[in-house]
């Protein structure tokens, strides 16, 4: 019996620039759920986040550009940066293919939800880039936002130790304690698993699913 080709829109390869290998199965699972037939090429560069934490994101501009150039050389039709800390640097790098940051669709959705935005992050280096992104989306939409930030104690240490469930619980507990907000933003893709544990009635947004959808569309367009 002949094998039938996958149905749905055809895509060029989408490269994903990660700063942790833990993101690979997350995005593979989302691809299998929502974007069958999309070829993902994972590029893990943990040193980019380490350098950004040490010296600031802008100090890593050359290294980020080099990583994007590698992705293009390997045939990527588009690149999706899944790291919130270096996302803005990646967007401005000027690669030969579209470069998107995975958290921009989340930020746009947050602005559309309401003006009081609380950003949760497990790394301090992620707070300023995410606030700047939300404010950028607000300006683009002609809206005013009041952005507050909360650093989730111990969440990153748990993530680095491989205790993903513990990290998710720490994030969920912090989110459930938030008050006086229209929307909560989980700044890093690594925080997304907490959504299944969060009980607050405040909308909680994470980046992997909408980010991958945007990346898939960019890869389809080439």
C-alpha cells in the first residue's frame, strides 16, 4: 500500500534557537499537535544565555548573529528564538531569513487582554526584555499598559537541577498569589508547564504554542 504524504500546508524548515535542551521536547510535542509536516531543526546554544546573564543581552549580539547564520547555512526558512532574554537581540540581527522571538505573540495577546500586566520570570535577566516587549506591543496597538514584575524564587535553580515539576509548582504558587492584574505573562518558555497547575481566575499566558504558530507561518512563507 503506498504511503500517503502528510496533509496540510507545506513548510520550509523552521530552526529553533534554544538556550536549553529542555525546550526541544516541548516544541516537538507542539509541532506534533498543531503543525504536522513542519520540519523543526533545533539549535541549542546554552552559552548565549550564560553570557547574557553575565554581561547583558547586547554583549552577545555577535554570538547570536553567528548562531543565526549557522541556522541559515543549514537551510532554515525562518528562525524562532525561544529565549526571552536574547529575543530582542535575535530580532535585530538582520539574518537572511525571518527571525522571530517566541514571546512576541504572547506579549501582543497580553496587551489585548488588559492594561494591568504582571510579568513572572525565573531569571532576573529576563524581566527587562519582557517588559520592553510588552510595552513595545502596547505602543504598536495604541494602548497604555501598567507592567509589574515578579521574580519567582528558586524556580530557575529547580529548572537547572532537572526538577521540572518543582519549577512548575513554584511558578504556579507565585501566579496564584498575584492580585490586581488583568493578565499574567510567563516570561520564559520553561515556565509554560505551570499553566496546568495554576488556579487563579486571572488569564495566564505562555509563549511556546503561539510562538511556534508564528514561526510555522514564517517558515511557510519562506
